[in-house]
C-alpha cells in the first residue's frame, strides 16, 4: 500500500462533470488499497473572476482581504469533490489550508510554507478516508489566511507529500507530461519518461509552464518523487527525480523558450569599479528582475552594458535606465522588446564538449543572428529576434534529434 498525494489543477476541476470524473479516478486509486490525499485548485477561471470583483471595488486591493477572497475558490472545489467522492461510495473529508495547519509566513499574496501539522490528515487516512485539501493557501502565526501566489497548489501538494513522506506526488494537469519542447511549436516533440529536478528547475525558470518553479524546488529539497500526468487521458506521464546512471546517456533533455523578454543597453558608461552596481541597483529598487547580463570590454575608458528583463517591465526599466544614463553621463540608452530567449537544457552537457558550437552552427545555418549568450553547467541560452523563435526551436530540436521516433 502506497501513500499518494494527487493535485488537480483548475481545468481538471473546471465543471461538475470534470469534478465527478476526478472522483472516479481517485476512487480507482483508493480501491487498489492506496492512501490518497487530493489537493485541488479553484475551478478554471474562478480566481480571475474573484480578482476582477476585488478590482471593481479597489484598484489595488488590500493584500490581507484579497487573500481572504481568493482562498474561497479552492473551498468551493474541495466541498464539491468531497461530495462527488461520497456519491460514488468513497469516504472523503475536505479541509481548507487553515484547518490542516499549513503554516506560512505573513507575506500576503505570495506566502511561503513554513510547517505542516499532519495529525488531522493521518487520523482520517487511518479511518480509510480520502483527504481533500484546498491548495494555494495556508495561514500565518496570527491566524490570517494567506495565499501562495499563482500556481501555489502545486507547492501545497509537494509540501504535503514531504510532510507525510508520501511515496509519490502526482500533478494532474491538461498535459500528459513534460515534453522536449512545446508540441504547439514542434509537432513531433517527445514526452520524456523522466527528467531530473535540476533539469526541470531550468525548464520551469526558462518559461516552461508545466510546473510552478517553487514546487520543483520544494520537491528537490525534500526528495519527493514528482510525476506530471494528464487528467484527461491515461498514461505514465513524466517522473521528476534525482539523476540516475541511465539518465546520463541523454545529452539534451529539452528546449525551453521564453517570449516575454526585453533587452536594454546603456552605451558609453565610465569603465571603472562599481559601475555595474550603479546601473543595476536602481533597477532592483524598482522591483524589476534582471535575467541575462553582458558587459563589453572597455574602449577609450568607457564600456557598454546590456541586460534583459521581463517584457512587462520594459517601459519602467527604460525610464530608470535613462535616469541612470544622466547620472553617469553615459552616451545613450537603447532597448528592444521584440526578442526571445531559446535554451538547451540537459545534465548530459556536463560530460560532453562542443554542444554550444553545434547549437550556434544550427542557428547560423537558418540565418538566425545571436544577440546574447548565457551558459551554466546544464544550460545554454541565446537571445534572438522574436521573428526567429519557432524556426530556431525547430532547427535545434532537429539538430539534437529530440523528436518522437516512429514506433
């Protein structure tokens, strides 16, 4: 008998019919003798509906009250799913995050889980019940309701799996696993049987929307085997685990890309110690996250400094950088919000030379100019013009032979 934590996202519980289908699936696992904890999101579109209501009343809603409001979405789902389980002959008990003592810090709208008291859950499991828990939420030391931010139900599920030492945490979603790249861009993208935590972290941070990055971090930290599965079709999905010997054969696991990139450059900056902090500190103080950074070799006592930000922050970052240009008496500021980032990810890179050269040659053969390059032990990222995104991804997917092989 295994202890399984299952998480179902908003699309999986988007209608009464889908909730009933989830109940049947959970009952199937329970009938095999497994102990099951189910974590659910709000029904598809519900969180956005609640956000819109809040903004009709207050343009910038009070964070504490917003958490109180948003947490109700999951409360609806846990009650309906528990009813559906009961209706199909499977004893169930629903709980909010507060009721099962998912304790978080006090940062509203983006709280972090500190501790979970699993006593109540264990008691119900011992009685043969399926325990249904509201994802995305908890409460702080003062009893205030908190939420974990977008995608927080994934983190709730992994945290519960870690606290209860579950055999596996299964994330049910609208895709049937992790693919070598987005199948909408490359039709023959292949579903991966398994991938390491390290690779999945890179894929998530680089734009893959399959899992929330905090959930992957949590799973890796507490060694929780994580599996991505489809709510709508049967299959083994993708297992996310630690690196194993047989995995070393895979050179590249996948190609991630991010459309939400923008690039800024400040030209003619004095080439002297401390200049980088004078450029980047004001950007950080404006609460803008920086991704890639390049500083050119100084010429005539000056240097050029380029970095990328999220496209939504482009205008704000440009205004901040213009003020910095004036303060530093640099020559000019320029920007481009029509760029994208394409990345190769794979633990196999550690022991293989020449991957970067192969990547750059494949892009050059398609006439794609590389604007920026960033590397790590298991990742190579390039920035290219937006119009070359799909061409670049397809070329690299073919070059590294990542496509689904005919059976």
